[in-house]
C-alpha cells in the first residue's frame, strides 16, 4: 500500500510516496527546483501566495507520476506544513489575501495588546504562552488594519489546512494546529473561545476541528479527476512541520528531542506536562500524539533566520556565476576554515523578530570583517557558527525550563547535510546527534498510513527507521566552541 506525504515548507514543497509493505520511501520530489521566495512588501513582513503552494503541490504530483508511480495506488495523504501562518478564504475556499506566514513580524503589537488585555496569568495558564506573533495575532492585525478583508473572511486556516481544503473542499483544522495559532485552551482541551472574544475575533471563522490522525475528509471527485488520484483517497494526517519532524524521527515520548535546520531551526522536546516559559521565548504546542489519556506537548525553540541565512549567502555567492553555486560548495567552503572563522561573527537574525528575544528584532549581519584576511569561506563558516550559537542560546532557555536529554535526533537533510554544521552543533550544544535517513515528507506519508489504520501502533510505523550517522562531542572542541559561543553571545544586540 502506498501513502503520500506532502511537506509544505517555506523554501520548498516536498512530496514523498511511502510503500508501507516495503517500509521505504519509493519516490521523493521537491518543487520548485529553486527555493520559493518569501515576499516582504514592507520591512519585517513575510507573505506567500497559497495559490502558488497549491500549484506546486499539483506540479509535485505530476513529478511523482513521471517517476513511474501510478497515483491511483495512493491510499491516503498526510500533510505537514510551515506553522503559525494565516490563510484567510471566502466561502469557496479561495484566499482573500496572501498568507501572512510564520516569520512575518507585523502582528507583534497586536499580540502584546491581546496578552495584556486578556491577562498575562490567564494567557500563561490557558495558552501556555502569549498570543505572541502567532496566527491569532495575525488575524487581529487583519481585523484592525484591513477591515474590508476581514469582513469577507469565511474561513481561517493554517497553511496545511488550506492544502487539505483544496484536496477535499472541506475546511478543517486540528487541535495541534489551533495550539500553534495560540487558540487552544490546554488545561480544558478546547478552542480558546474567551481569548477569541477578547481579541474581537469571530469564533465562527474557525473551521471544523479534526484529530491529527484519522480520516479527516475524502478527496473531492473533481479534484481526484484533475490530479489523477483515486476517488477514495482521504487526508488521514496533518500536523505542523515541527511536530511532524519530531514524529518523522519517532520522537513521541517525554524526554525525547528532535531538531532540524531548514529555513528556520528548531529544537523540539516532548513533555507530558503543561510546561511554559513565562517570557514565551520557548513555546509549547500540542504534539501529534497528544490524547485525553496521555498528555504530549512539544516544547520548542525556533530560530527564524537559519537555513534562510545560508540560502541568502548562496544567492550572494551566485550573483556573478551563470549557474547558482551548490550547497555542497558552501559546505566545502565552511569546512576549509577553522573554528571561530578568524574572529568573524555572524548574527542570523534577519528573518523577522525572534521568539527567543521575546519577539524583538535582533542584529543581523557580519561583524569583525577584515578585508585583508576574510574570504567568502570565512563568512560561510561564521554563518554556520552563528546559526548554531543562536540555537544554543534558545537551548539554554529550554534547559532552564527543565528540558533534559543529551541525545538529539535529526533527519539527514537541510543544514544537517553540512559536516561543519554538524560538528559545530554537537560540540556547542554538547549533545550526541543521531541522524536518520528520513524527511518530513516521508514522515507525513507514514503519518497518513497511521491515520489510515495501516499500523497497529505508531512504533510499528518506524520499525525500519535507521540511524545513518551518529556524532558525539569531543572534549577539546567543546572547550573551543564554549569560548567562541560566549564571545558571539556578547555581540547580540536586541532592539529596545
Ligand atoms: N546540501 C546542503 N547542505 C547544507 N545546507 C543545505 C543543503 N541543502 C539545503 N540546505 C539548507 O536547507 C534549507 C532548506 O531546508 P528545508 O528543510 O527544505 O526548508 P523548508 O522546510 O523550510 O522548506 C536551504 O535553504 C539551505 O539553507
Ligand atoms: O515557526 C516555526 C516553528 O514554530 C517554523 O519552524 C515554521 O514552521 C517554518 O518551518 P520551516 O519552513 O523552516 O520548516
């Protein structure tokens, strides 16, 4: 039996077909070939067009068919998606404006006002954090700044809900989705209706709430015919890309930790408690396997400016070449310079406000540049160090909150494909790193199989997940990176 996983990232959309009998991925496709743009009509804004996402999903499905898969054999679909975005649609499920995505900073003030008005203590107790810059605050911004748009909205959705709605023509969202929107009352396990009211938002805009796993809705026959899919195929799994990354790595139980470094970088730890950071630098969302019987939360740090820094450097280094330079070239450049990049410091905070700094903007850029000494390779290495150091800054807050564990799992993907990045990561965070040969899209396909009822339990879905590489910190490098991290930390400048 074959299952399809769709991973709607900020840089690209990945699709995976997983053959459950064989226990392996049989086809993987990434669209577009070059990374998607994030539009910034104003400084600090970040938007993408949901119609473009949908056109890439369709392109990805054609790519799968071209690789010899009979799309009619797909039994169910799982969707993972960039979190916290706001998609607003009319009654025909057509977007009314571009999506205001996760790293858009415009709603920070709206979130602060909502936090103060609803009451800090109530927010922390009920939402396990502030409405912050999450989906609910983005919707409040639309209501206040674009009242004509707000009036036309019939459904609000997260990015993955939109893709599911395009497939099934049924608007739905999930409990974990609402938690990432800051619209979930954790202690009572329900929609945060009082917060919606306090923010002046209409609860009717929230679509039907479905569990992460299980038959959510069946594909619309017209869509099935257009895409060449089977009429019977259903969406049986959806989750934000970070809980999905953890799920893909079989990180499901308290104390287990996952990481990734795509456009953003995340360290994600599972907890069975309603833990929260009073300053909302670290965020708690529902994990995919949360249930009434067993509480499972994802406690996580997010650095917005992670792989996007590397992506930006790649574009810069490609400006004068006929073909873009490859990421492998960047990795080689990084490896050609020693730890510390000859005192060059890189601050990766150029993708909106950062949660680890309480939704404030911090410095982005390169410091200590010496024109007679530093080459592009130093900048690439410094960027890798700066990204890991930023992750470590958040990881320290997680540890203060009681997150423990010295083994972290990651997919062998994105920045974790760089040996230098991996070395910096293990020695700075002082953790063991286990890399698995899997991806978020493959995880979403396994999720679809779980939701379809193919497996007896979730562990069975991961019985042939394999570690492809294990790394451990080395005492000499630990010392070296600890010193470099302290120097880097001194250079953080947070806007007042
Ligand atoms: N071979 C590679 N080596 C190092 N980094 C890479 C490589 N390929 C991609 N990346 C990094 O990973 C990023 C994309 O990661 P991905 O997980 O696909 O992002 P998203 O899920 O946000 O779309 C790229 O922008 C780049 O920074
Ligand atoms: O905001 C978060 C997590 O809370 C981000 O991790 C987004 O979910 C975007 O993910 P990527 O596109 O970087 O995978």
